[in-house]
C-alpha cells in the first residue's frame, strides 16, 4: 500500500467517524458522479476520434 493510498484510506475513515453515515452516502454519490463523468468523456473522445 502506497503512502498516498494509506492517507486516502485514513481520511475516509476519519470522515466516516466524524460525519457518520452521511459521509458514506456523499462519498458514494461523488464516486458515481466521477464514473459518469469519466464514461461520458470516453464516449466523447471516441466519437471525435472516429469522425476523423
């Protein structure tokens, strides 16, 4: 486990401890939004590359 990953896990655990279940719900929503943005970016990029 790298130091950056360990720091991220520690921050997530701390946020869960401080904010409780709301932090988990917000983290899930943020992850879903990130995945949706990534997928739409991949689709946009592949369509523009295919048009050339």
